[in-house]
C-alpha cells in the first residue's frame, strides 16, 4: 500500500451482522481499512468483503477495545498519517469520516471526535444518554478537554502522537483516558457533528457491561484525578516520549 493521509481502523468483536456493511461503506472512500478481530467467536471476519484494501489483524483472544485500537494504529502507521477509528456495530456511517479529516487539517494536528447528534431519539438507550453526560463530566474533572461526546468511538487520530501518549487502559476505558492524556500533552481535541443509528431493542449488540465497566471507568478516573492533584499532568507533559517517526509499523507502547 502507498502512503496516504488516512486509513480506517475497525475494532471487531462479535459483530458479524454489521461488520460487512461497515467495511463496504468505508471502502467507498478508497482508504486502507485495518480490521482488528479481537477474538471474535461469531464468524465476523468471514463477512468481510474480499478486497486488497482490507487487512485483517487478529488477536487470538479478546484483549479489549483499547488493545484492538492500538494494534490497528500500529499497523496503519505504515501507510497513513491519520487513522479514523469506527465501531463495527453500524452505529456510524464511515463515509462521514471526511468531516473528521477536514477538521484534522486544522493547525496543531488535533484528535477529532465525531460528536453524535440525535442522542435523544426513541431507540437510544437511557444508559447511553446518561453515560455520555457522566463521562463528559469526569473527563473534565480529570483535566481532560471539555467536550460533548467523550464516549464516541468515531474518531480521527494523528497516529504518531496518539501512540506516544502511553495510555494504560486496554478496554473501553482507553478512549476516555486517551482524551485526558492528550489534553495533558497539549494535543488539541475538537469535535464535529456526525449522525448516529441505534438499532431498536435487541437488534443492537453492545459489549459494555454496566456494572463491570462502570467500575473500571471509575478506577481510571480516580487514578487520573489523583495524578492531576499531585501535579502529574505537568510531570507527564514534560516526560512524555516524542511521537515516533512515520513510515513503518510502530511498536505498541
């Protein structure tokens, strides 16, 4: 693959019903697509279109969304400067990634969040609406950016800078911890509006377990807030490793 400005990274875990359409839509932009199969057991990778632009990376067991994103970012570094992460559940239309990339060309090489519109619709679970507001508040309290949708999985990441952040979380918490560390490191975080589709009722597949993952979220925010209180944000900004150079697969932190 020749180097371009952007590639897709799609973490996949048991979304066989939707992954094919997600990747087909992503391919309309003619970017490389890196699908990271994070230990799926439902045959999802077999639903992928046969296309040389699609590369499948596999974890033999489920390691978590953050781990899948890191694997995809490391591989995408060989062919792109930015990676657009999009979930495999069909919630987002990958074709709207052009909005994120337009904002990514702003000065400062920002992380761009696709802020979901229409989150008050009848098919949007209460837990998703409440969880977004709750997460936004704790990201800000941890010293992260003040944004409207800290839980959106539709994002454009500057690859070298993102891999240099040293995010510790490897599951869903990766995405919120990353926002806080980006703010500490002086990396801009901006938002652009995007549409969202929630499948009605039982048709939607979510792997977020409210009790377990809420506790994990709480532990991450407690760690970040404690570090901030002890001056850790200033220490981090001074000690962070410089972003790795582009042009080859980047070792994972």
